[in-house]
C-alpha cells in the first residue's frame, strides 16, 4: 500500500480564456492525502479546488504534473478506471429510478451478480440510514435523503477514495449542520478516504482532519483545523478563516519566539508571538482574533493594554459583538455572554470608555506579502 491515498505532484491545469490568453486554474500544486482521512480543499470561487478534485476524479487531466491514487500514476486514465467515486452538489440521481435502482446502477454496469447487488445495496442503504425506502423515487425524498442516496450510490462501489464536490451546498442551514455530523460519523465508520471541496470555512473546520486552503490556484497552507485557525501562515489564511483584526507594524527586536513591534495605529510598541524568521526593521502584520481581545473597565499592568471607546454594539446571543476605537485603530471584539441576564450594565454600551487588552500570546506576527 502506498503511503498516500491521493497525491498531487507539481500539478498545473491551464485553461484558455475567451480573449486568447491562458490562466492556470491550478498552479504547481503539491498535495498529499493520507489513507482514511477526511481531507478538505477550502477556498472561494475560482481558487482551483473543484478543478483539483476533477483531476483526481479523471474528469480533467493535468496540463503538467501527475495525480497518484494509492501510489499509481493516473495519467489519462478515465474516471471509471480510477479507484474513486464522486458525489456532486446536484446529487445527479436518476429521477425515473427507485432508490434501490439508483444505488444498484453502478454495480449492474459492472455486471455484479444480482444476489451480491441486493446484499451490497442493502449494506450501503443501512450505512446512510435509508433502509426501508428502497422503492421510493427521488421526488418522494427530502433533500437530505436524496443526499444520502447519492452517498450510498458512491459507497456501494467500495472506492478507495470518495470525492465530494460541495455536496451539502443545496441544503438548508439546519439540515446542512445535521449532514455535516452524519458525514463525519459515516467517514469514521467506513474508513474510506474522503476528499471534500467546500467554500464554507466552518464546515471545513468542523469536519476535517486536515484542510488545504487554496487561492488563485495555489495551496496557501495545509494543516489541521487548529493549526489553520490558530497559526495561519500568512495574511490571506488569517483573514479567510474566520475573522481577524490586522495591524501593520515594524519589528523593533526579536527575543526567541516573541517580537517587539511598533504599531503606528496604536502609536506604541507591542509584544507579539511569531513563527518563522523575522528581523529588526522588517514590516509585519499582526493578527488577533476578535474573541481573543478582552475589554475591561479599568487599565491593567499587562502588556498591550490600550484605552478604547465602544463605537458599535450588536448582541447576537452567544456573544456581544463590539467595534472599539483603540487609539487610531478600529478593532472587532467578540465578548462571550457568560451570564444569562437582562441587566444592560452586564454588556458594553455605545460610547462607553474601556480598556482593550491584546494578550501577546494571542497576537500573531505574519509576513507582509
């Protein structure tokens, strides 16, 4: 068995534009996906994630570079000869066929004996909790049930790798959340490698073992959800995943894994965490998540404490979202609502004076691209 279920080695996919030029939809991508992991490709529209998935599936071929599945180079091998199956956002179910017939279709094309088809379809439908609905047609199913039929149809072929192209995109929010949990549970139970394409950051963070964040055909960072969120490698990843505040500054000194940075918007030096090589005089961006800034009523002796004025307040249940003027910077601060109360004094109010704490361990220095 190969070390990786799927590997992309220096893969480029070039398309011709209507104006007569070319564009690299996938631009020298290296990616290694392990056996049995839930791997997500995350990015906005046009970042190259779906094109990458289509090259793994065999619907597109690389302009250069190579795709490997279970250690075997795929070359120009067509989709039906690859050890993968794809679930599309549109489900692509046959409307004139029953649930059983939809799931059995691929096995019938492979001339699997009828008794084995019956057994394997039954197993696949049990996996996705659709036992008893074999005789229904797609139009008689809910969106979530149709999604599960599409999954069963893919799983019944026992692929090495299951490719999922925004499969939850057509579902409403509540059902989408439920299906996220079901998909992750199913993946753990069957042990198949899942390669999942999505533009939804929360979806990728909640479901994935590892995530590849993509932009303009390039992989910006690959890591676990915690690594991607807590230690982004650059401004793009920090800004794309969740929300963050960015402050530009100049490195004054380096001490181990911390920096002293002068930030013009704060008219002060701050202490910050860093990963990588930085030097005095270097321009950097400091990233801090809104939920990791603290607003307090009185100043403290802690590092990175600044006077602030509350500009806007929005109570949204789990937290109160504050826009605070901190010296010359406007920072977003998410204050978690830890106490259930109607007392207005429990929440910051517009124009209230406060102090903003930017803990050095939560302030991450990133290189300026």
